[in-house]
């Protein structure tokens, strides 16, 4: 009678299907995720209980720093170029292809049109350093902010959403001047970007129940 | 492919090459990346608050529904996170006419909830119904907007002073959302407001 051989168990688990699925998921998430673009100034948005999400496309975001500087961002690179062309022709600036391309891939922008050439001539790192010191002029004598909004609205059509992102500490006067400029252009609907705050049920709310 | 991984082969037999590759470290890495992307995508989407301001055109002024004085609440958003308010008709002569409160839950929220009790009760009932799936989202939205603007709900006029900040404005708008106020407006401070603020000793100038 032969000895009963105890078969050695193979503890090796085949990981291939698992890694297959994971790679698939990973690819999905990598492709669908959109990364936040770096902004010239860091803003801490105020909290709110609103749960409406910002639309992904056709957004023009207005960034207002705590000191009141205004920066703009237009989401589609082609639209950015088109808006820039409109502004450049208004200020008699000849654009080169290199400037257009670099402007389209850059992050939020904010500089007086008069110094556009000098600004774009700087190397990229230098530009990122300089940008937080600038901002779009919005005083009544030379309201370039209005010009940009008009250009963006023309390029993007009536479905464009204006998102205002400002720091908690931004004084109301800066917000007022931005909103005032927008109202002058009959732009009366905005999205205010906020961070989520948990809504707590107050004793008053339950009492009212 | 069946391959014996142990070294238990008979003497003299040619050792088979082990073609298996250990995937564990790779799976580890992918898992890590996957977690990162999953978290990054869901967290990066910012919330927004939708507001519509009245247009500046002259013709629209008539359309602006004049709030019934008994239902009006006027808020002045001041410096240092303080809110000054009055109910009903403005009074330009009485000193200290404006009362002050804060953005805390027992301040502004309690004040407006008190005014808007009827709508809040109805909204809560509606939310309850929706939770029990008795009504669809569309019906809910429709009913909600109806409740919010019905007769008897207060009209809140928000007037941010120049020395307030953005956070104050958003907090005030947030309270409107929490307390189910459908009729609210943001307007500028005018001469009458300035008189009242001075009478009540409220500072509204920008600090240099």
C-alpha cells in the first residue's frame, strides 16, 4: 500500500485578474479627474451649507485676493485665445503665436493689457512670481475687467457661468466693485464658490418642527 | 501552467523555470494610486452658491416688489462679524434703533427662524416626505420654491457695509438657505441707512 502523499498546498494566489481590474479603474479615474489649477494667490473660501456643484464646462472664474486684486480664468484654451485676441485688438497689441500658446496653457491670468508684451516675454517661473503682484485693473478710468468679461461672454455665449471665488477676508468693497462692474454689463447671476459646511440641526429648527 | 514552486523535484530531473511573476508590489502601488485618484476627484469639486442680483437698469425698479413693511427684515453686515438689524419700517430719528446680533446659531438664525416658522415647518414636512420617497425630486423642488415665496414669509434685505468682508456676505446668504427664506436681496447702503447707522452709533467707514 502506497503512502498517502499529502499534497503541498500552493499558497500563491493569482493576482493577475485583480491587477487587471485595478489598472482599469486607475485608468478611469486618471482620465476623468480634473486637477485643480494652481492659482496666483491662495484664497480660503468661506463655508456654506449649499451643496450645488459648480458646472465643469463653460465657466469663467473670477478670483479676488484678500487685498482686492482680480484674476480671471477661462476654462477652454481655445476660448482663452479668442478672448485674448479680442482684448489685444482693443488695445492695439500684435500677438505672436508663441504668446497665444503660452497664454492658453497658463493658469489664471491678471495683468494690465499695457504690460502684456513685457509680461509674456518673461520666462515662465518669473511670470508665476510676478503674477501675484499684478491683477486686472478695474477702476472706472480703465476698466479692463469689464473688457475681459465682455470678450469672454462673446466667445462663450449665453450659457457661460460666472463663478466668483474670493477669500473670506476679502473686504466687501472689492466684492462690490467686481459685482458692480458685472451688473453694468447686465451680468446678474453668479455662482459664489464656497466650501462645504456640515449643517447642524439647531434647537430652534427642531422647536419649529 | 502548472509549475511546482517547491524544490521537491527528483534528483536528476531538470528544474523547470518558474515563470510566475510576483504581482503583489505592483498591486500595492496601483491600489495606492487608485485611492489617491478616487479621493482627489471627489474632494476637488467646489461647492457654489447661486445668487442673482437685481439688474441696474432703471426700468426694472418698478418690478422690484416692494416688501410689505411688516414682513421686512433689514440686515446690515458690519465689521467684526456683527449684524445690525431692524424689522419693519425704518426709523430715522430714534437713537439706537438698530439691534445687533451675530452669525452664531442663536443669533441671526434664531431671529429669522422665528419670523419664518411657518415655511420652515412646511419645508421640514416636505423633506420628510422626500426621505420616505413619497414624492420625486422634481415635485420636491417645485413645492420648495412655492413654500419659500408664499405670503407671510419674511423678505430679508441684506446690506453689507463697506467694512464687512466676503465671509460675512456668504454667511448671511447661507443663513437664508438654512432658514428657507426665499425672498432676499442684496442692496447697497443709501443715505437713510447711513443716518440710521450713525444714530445707532454703528461705524461703517473702511478702516485704513
